[in-house]
C-alpha cells in the first residue's frame, strides 16, 4: 500500500524498556525509541549541541540528559529544555500489532 511507503519495522513494543530508550540502527542512522505507557516516540540519537550520542544519558520523567554536556531533551517531542531553539530530530512512529515502525525524516 502506498500509505506504507517509508515505514520501517524497527523493533517490537516489548523490546523497549518502560520509561527508557532503546537504541536502534535504522538504515544508516542511530535512533532512540522511547516508551512511556502507551506512547512510543522516536528521536535521532544525536545531541543537537555537538552531535554526541545520547543513549547513555540519564532519563528522569521522560527527560534525557546528554551524558557529555548536560543538555536536556523531552523524549516525546524532542524539545530541548536547555536551549529551546535547538531540538532533537523527531521521527514519525506507529505501532502495528507488536511492531514499532519508524519513518525517518530527512
């Protein structure tokens, strides 16, 4: 179906630890899949500050802190709480049965 174009099966819902992130390679990009209750979201695994990976960052209440320079982001929206004008790149997510599918934004 044309509506399925661009969606890539990334993982199963059960692989994502509740309130944590799962780092996955999608095509040649590293992304973080985040689950909080029924909500699943996906952001690029790259801090907007200096491009460092975020997956080792501490997560408290849906906010991930970059382990290198302490920038903080809302995992659900990619919003940066430290410097509001920089944001994480957010990718579209859908859950089909048990599968999490991601559509990468360029």
